[in-house]
């Protein structure tokens, strides 16, 4: 993640650089940059896309998915992009843009949802869940972590 990267002249829009690997440690392509533009969302100043990045197979298809936090999105309510991997390596084919509201919370300004990310099988059911941090969860601004199973 490169959260402070200027994108198309927009300050601190951020991006995530991805290199595709092959057998062993061989890099098999030039890679790609993930940006909000590819999600149908225009790049915006100071969203810091790429502040947090996690990789996990969230949908059980044996292809890693890339989870990206943008904690300053929309007045610092924050958002997360999930790029579902596939055999073709085309990460924009099936992508989800999530806010705290999508995971059962109440999105509010300056909570910084997506500031920290992780994924794993937290409930032992054989399916990986997404865990997303919300730095200043209201009303007490104590912070919170939301977990959810995410599938395309």
C-alpha cells in the first residue's frame, strides 16, 4: 500500500501495487496498481487508499483476495475495497466497496473505518472472515473491530 501516493494529480489518493508471482519466488508479470478509479469511484484527495492491506481467500475459491483500507474516505468515515482474485489475475472483475454500515455499524464522520485490516478463520467454520478496525467508533470514540464473512 502506498497511501500518500498522488494519483492523476490528486494528492494522497493512494494506491496498492500488486506483483503476480509464479512457482517459487519468480515474478511472472509487471503487476498492476489498484486504485479507487477501478472501482467506479473517482480518486479523491486524502482518502489514503492503501493505508491498510490484507490478503486472504475470503470466498473459498483457492485464489487470494486483496483487502484495502481507505480510512479517510468520505469525511474520514472510511471504506474498504475487496478485490476478489481469480484464475485470470483480473482483480477488477468482481470487487466490493464496503463501509462500516455494510458490516452492521453506523458510519459516521471521523471514525477511520478500515484503518487496520486482517482476515482469518476466527470462528473455526473453515471460512475466512474479514476483520476491520474502526479507530474512533462513536459514541465513546473507543474504537471497534468489525468481523464478517464476505463473498462476491
